[in-house]
């Protein structure tokens, strides 16, 4: 019978668009099958009532807390009515061992067994759902960590190749700009020639800035880590960014409950990281959009800065490429901002995670190592 049931499930599942309700249906049918087994094997004296717990554990694996509690309710109702119907003589068991039925016991014994079974169902539902949700969170953390490692390795490989190339480009650009400047000063003034030289100088300067950014991505400058109060530093950076025309008043800082959070890194590096994240968030929202910045500790070992906007959001394909060099969704962007952020953070063993949905906004979460305040370590 179980094989036939599994074959039916398989055939139906291939044509089911939503798996959640089908999982509920399958688990409820399984609970009815167990009720039949309990009924056939003696109802009140049946040993197979423990099979309900297996169905509840399976429900926690697929449907988590809400689903496992619903299945626990279904199993409890079925078992309760099965035993009460036997006690009242409405549904006598098929297999009576030595003539013993629920009617031979007192109502207190009946209620005790029903209560114990219900408590067991809900206890297993709660505990198994907690374990299932912990496993889900751990799996997501491992996936995020794996993605982070892949990004760092990819950035390192590109950086090694790009460093030499950037140097080779920067030197000829400097010579080109210097030569044009000399020509501009020495040759007779001509409006047309002067216009062309201005274009050459402007584009050479733009290329020089691009190469400088590329060098920063390839080999970030060695910083001087210092210990500082992250709340104070973040507040000052936000106030500074609010004066930038890009901000447009969209930044909102959620004051943390605990402002005594310290990190150890180069303040210039962290400011560059935050500035890039603020710019990306500000560009992604419209006039009525908001960028919310929050600061909170994680397990007393790390501290997170979350930059969340309610802008246009990003697709799954875009999310896979945002840390790649020269990938940008803005016409005027260079596509190096987040790549530089990733390279800087990798030198401090920090992590940057991103979540986004189209038309629902984006959230960047910067995870830094938390340290004790200056002077608090034991001597």
C-alpha cells in the first residue's frame, strides 16, 4: 500500500505548480494512514501511535514551525476521536488482544493517554521545527559564506592580472597628458586646435581616474588599523554624506540601542566602503524613496551595518554580477565601486551580503569583527 501511495504522490507532484499545499495534503493523508494502522492494531492498546511523531518530524523538515504545528493538531484530533469512539463503543477495534478495549479502562486513564499523546505530538512538533529552522539558517549562512569566498577568490585572481596592466596604462597616459600640455603652451593659439586639446586632456584625465580606481581594486592601499567607536564614526559619515548632492535627503539613520560598539580597521577604508554603499542606495531610489541605515551587534563577536533602500531592486542575474569589475547598471558608472568595496573588506576578513527583490528594494549588510573598547583589555 505504501508503495502504491508513493507512486501516486510522484505522479501528482510532477503536475503540481505549488509544492507547499501538496506537502500538507501528503502529510495529512499519511496521518490518516497511521490512524488506520492504529485502529487495525488495537486502537487504545496499539503500539503504533508513535508513528504520528514521524509524520510530525517530516512536516517540520518541509513546512517548518507552522506546518509541523498544523500536522500535530491533525494527528491529535484523529487520535483523540479514535480513542473516544472506541471508549463510547461507536468504533470498536478490529483486532482485540485478549478482549481488552478502551471501554475496559476508566475515563481518567483514557484522558491521560490522550493527553500524553497530544503533549508528545506538540513537543516533537516544536523541537523538530526549531531544529529544522536552525538547519535552514545554517545552510543559508554556509551558502552566503561560500558565495563570499568565491567572490574574494575571483577578485584576487582578477586583481593580480589587472595590477600590471593598470600600471602599463597609467604611465603612457601621464606621458600623453604631459605632451599635450606642452604642445598647448608652445603652439600658436587656434580655437579649433585648443578645443581638440581640451577634449584629449579631459578624456586622458578620465582614463587616469579610471585606471587609479582599477589599481585600487587590484591592490588596495595598505591601511593603518585603529580601534574606534563605530556608532560615532557612522554618524559622522552619514552627516558628511547628507551634504552631498546625491543624498537628496533620502538617508535615515536608525539609532542603535547600544552605541558602545567598536571595530578595528583603517577609518579611511571603512569610509570609502560606506560611501560606495550609500551612493548605490541613493541612486536606486526615486524622490520619495528612503535609505535606512542601522547598526546592531551579532553574537557579541561581530557588528553589522545594514544599508536598506526601497528602490527598484535587482534581479537574480544582476545580483550575481554586481561585484564583478566594470559591471554597472548606471550609464555614468564605472562598475568598480562594489568591486573595490569587496577587495577592501577581504583584507580585513569582513563580509558583505546583499539581498534584493525587483520593485521591493535592496539591503546590503556589512559584517565587521567587533572588538573591545580601547583600554578595556586586561593587562
